[in-house]
């Protein structure tokens, strides 16, 4: 394989942000979002914390007001669906999944029929359909809710795979062609959307006149972090990328899976990366009681961000990640004077979801 980045004759060869953008875009995509998303400074919080803090607004991705990080991935995935002549898109998540809702949005934009299999980690009450599940209804997605019984979404989907497969088979026999988007859209092709986001962000930082020391984001199914990490590997950017977990995962196998995904992105872009240098770190300290389960300290930082900067994060993903960043600044893990980008992944619809997910945000005076 011809290597035009990675290691050549023992020497690491990097490419520019612009070259990364060209490489990723050559994979083919449907334009769904309103990119580039803004990168702007948080002046008041920077002053209060003693760091140079910026936010990359993936919550403002479009298509609608209720966008988020999944749209980047779906631009590439649904292009692939179109190329294969598919007319139906399947995906999977929790009942309040941002990914499932954004997939339904993207599918509608592409004239495809969305089918969602959702695990009820938090049960929707009959007659009180809220937040993303409400948006799924408005979009007319075909929604199948499965009992989670304490399992993760991945485990629930594995348990019901025979039923889901039979459904797919039935559609196939009726002449439909189904495109399958796995949980979070975290395939190498989907994650490549965040390799594009990495180069886009670093170009914006350069134009704004700073080089970030840290890039923080929330990590779940891992495509966002893996894609960003692939961008770092390609460009040799020294920024330290850190993912804050939104759900309980065994850190070592999780990190290995992410590394494999990042290498999958690099392979897709026509090369490989052969160094032992870690290109991201993961924090598992801020999940709290579990996925979709809020806790006071994280919610306190959701309020802090809203009350200093007027910005909304959500109790499931971005709020916990922001809390992780705040704690790392408070502890000095992120040293005073550092330049930091917080990639805000979206998810604020969770603020309008079930009380179990919102936690004390509604009641604190
Ligand atoms: C899906 C999601 C994440 C996690 O992104 P992954 O690519 O699955 O790791 C973070 N924040 C929000 C708001 C999300 O919807």
C-alpha cells in the first residue's frame, strides 16, 4: 500500500489540515449540516478559570435546531446508503437516543425511510412522549421499543437480534433495500466525519491565532473521539485529545476498540499509522451512577456553564463531559494558562426528557 502519511522509511510523514479535508471529502458525502460549525471563546469562564477556553459548536450542526454530533457521521453513511440503492435505514439506541433521532432526520432529508430499534433504559410513560422520542414520532420514524432490563443498548440489541433480523428479512422479501447504521454510527466511515471536524477545528483555531493544548469531548460509541484521533495522527498536531465517558465501560477494552476504530479510519483514507504514541486518553471518572443517570456535581457544572456563558449542555453526555473538563482544570490536570477546546456534541433535547434523566436541574432553586 502506498503511504502518503504515517511512517515512511522510519520517518513520520504528516499531512496538512487542508489535505485531510480533501482526503475525507473524497470518500463522498451528502451535505446535511450547516458546516463549518462555529468555534468561539468563552471569555467569562476563561477569566474565572485561568485558562483560554473555546467551544466548538457541534450542537449547531443543523439540520434543524436539534442537531448534534451524529450529523457529521451521517453525511458519509447516508451517501453510502444512496450509493448502494437503499430505501430504508435501520438504527439503534436508547429511547431518548440523539443518534436515532438525528438518523431519522438525515434519512428523511435523503428520502429514506427510518426504522428505529430503541432500548428503554429509561421508560417513556404512556401518553407522555417527550424530547427525542417525540421528535421521532413527528418524523414518522417506525419505532420499536425493546425492554432493556438493566442491559446496555448494545446488549439489548444483541438479545433481540433474531427478531430484528426477521424484520429486515421481511422488508428484503418485499423488495426493499436496507442500510444498517450501527449504534452511534461509529463505523470507520462514520467516524471519518470527525477526522474532517478535527481539521476544520484546527484551521479555525489557527485563524483565531491560538494552538490548543487540549481538545475535550464526550465519548460514547466512540466514533467522535476515534475520528478526532485519526485527524491528530494524520497531521501530527500536538493537541492532547481527551474523551470523557458517558456510560460505564471497562476502560482498557474500550480504549483498544477506539484505537482500532481510529486505525480503521486511517485505513479508509489510504494509509496507516504505526507508532505506539497514544493519540487520545479517556476519562471514566465522570459517568456517575450510569448512562442516562444524572448526578449533582455534573448538574452543578451544567448550571455553571449556563449561568456564566448562557450555554446549554445536557445531563446525559455533554454536561458530564463538561464537568470532567472542569474537574481536570480544578485539579490542575489541565494546567493554568492552557488553551482548551471543548467540543460540544449537542444533546440539549435531554433537558426536556423524563425527570429521571433531568435530575435536580428542575428543582434546584
Ligand atoms: C452520541 C453522542 C455523544 C457520543 O458520541 P460518540 O461518537 O457516540 O462517542 C456525545 N454527545 C452527544 C450529545 C451524543 O448524542
